[in-house]
C-alpha cells in the first residue's frame, strides 16, 4: 500500500504527523493551495514550491469541463500535465453542487450541471466522478457528496446526508486504483446528530481518510468552532482528517485544535489578486494611499521572494498601474504566509505549546489583531 499516516506528536487533540503518498510525504497539519483548473492562479509551480507547499488541490468538475479527463490522461496525468511532482488531491465536484446551485439539478442519482462555460449539459454521479478522478491520477481522491448551503432545514439536511452516504458507498464500490487513497466526506451541517449518522455509515464502508464537508458555506466562525471538535472526535484516530474549503487563519487554528490534519482554501491567491496581503498582525489593503512611500516589505521578517525584493510602495504601484505582477507578488507572499503559519503550528505542537501561536500570529486569534491593525479602506 503506497499510503501511510503516522502521528508523531499530540498537543491536546491537535496532531503532528506525516502523510505518505506515492508522490512524497506531506507534513501535517498541512495547508493545500487550490489549483481548481490545474493551476494555482498567477503562480508557477516553481514559485509555488518555494513557498513551502507540499500538496495541492484540483477540481474534478472544472477539469472535466476543460480540457477533459481523457485529455489530461493522454498528456501523462495531472502531475505531468501541471508540472507538479508533489502530492495532489482532487475534489469530486460535490462542492459545485453548492457553489453552482443555480445551474444544476440534484436527484438521488446524481447532479446534472449546465456548463457555465458553454451551457452544455454535464452529468456527475458517484461512478462518473470516481472514474474522472482515476483518469486525472491524483494521489488522494474524494467521494461524490451533496454539500447543502447553511442555514438548512432538517428535511433538506437529512436528504443530503442520505445521498452522501449512498454515493460514498457507490464510490467505494467502483474505485479500482490502488495507488490512490479514497476519502469519504462527512456532511450534516451544524446538526451533530446528522454528522454522527454520516460518520457511522462512512466507517462501516471504510475509507483511507475522512473529510469534514459542509462548512464554510454560510456559518459563522463561532458555529464552525462549536461543531468541528465534536465531529473530528468521531473520526478514527489513525486516519487523516481533512477540513474542506476552510481557510481563514483563525478557522485553520480552530481546526488544528480540533485535531484536523489537512486544509484547502482559495483565500491566499484570491485575496492576493484583490490587493490584500496577509500578515501575522492583520491584513493589508495594498491599494491604500498609506503605502505610496512605504519602503518596508509586506511583512518584516518574511522570507518569501516578494518580501525579500520588493516594497509596499512598489506593490501598491503595480496594483494601481494594473500590472499583472502585483497580484502575482502578493499571492506569492500570501501562499508563503500560510505555509509559515502551518510550519510554526507543527513546531509548537511538537513542543506542546500550540496555545502560544496567537502571540506570534495575532491574526489567528478570535480577537482583532493587535500591532498593525487590519486596514478598512
């Protein structure tokens, strides 16, 4: 079996470990940058490696639309196609049931999408999603699931959990590649009884790892922080735990405290493209006038290429001049910020001092960061 997961340290429920995959190890807890269509937006794979990223995420629905799983397979699989030789995880397309709700129709058999590209009809179900992911060739693939928006009435949530369980069983039945780990996804929203029902059904089926889905879809941070520890505690100790699509620094820290090992989110690059830089003390709005003559880096002490070579004044100029380099440089910094945060989290778990992380990264605290305040304009 080319997969293994080894937990080496605990600090309360928080875990420090290593996930072994056919394309190399991943130190956990780990943050995975999102390359939805096979690319981390605005950043080359060489630049991405320098940020410290070990594992990345791509999306089944979007890659099937363009260029198609058959094309990716003909060109050597997703790793060769992207030029990324590290581990890759592919989402099943289940999240698009939520995010593209206006252009899909969900039944017990699967989901019919109307393509946002050309309006053509596209069908996804458990078998199709699994077969597509096998063709793409990612190291970790996800079961097809239904992700309802929050808030959600009880009947809709129960139906989504029923479908998620049924589709998970179908994914397990058709999955054939032994060089891919298959993760089940726990749905249930904020209802711990439904979460428990889903977990128990997935455990009966048996998966290589387990993901917590259905969060970051409308709930507050406080609601996430309340439901996540109880859900994570239901999952097997010696299987990797993955929280899907959650990525603010304080949400990541809450999840680490709950015992989660893997995370993904578009925030580092999405915010970077929109002139917002993450720092330990807060976020910077890089179009602001206050940065015009500022010769400091985005974050003093950051070792990313952006901070080593460029000033806030220069980056502000790039955005205001509509230069493509502005989003790229800010995205590089944000990606490195997330990897520095996770590396420090791992070190502090090993030392049994995770609680001190907010002293170094106030942005991860529930309280408005001190020091240089978050900018509003």
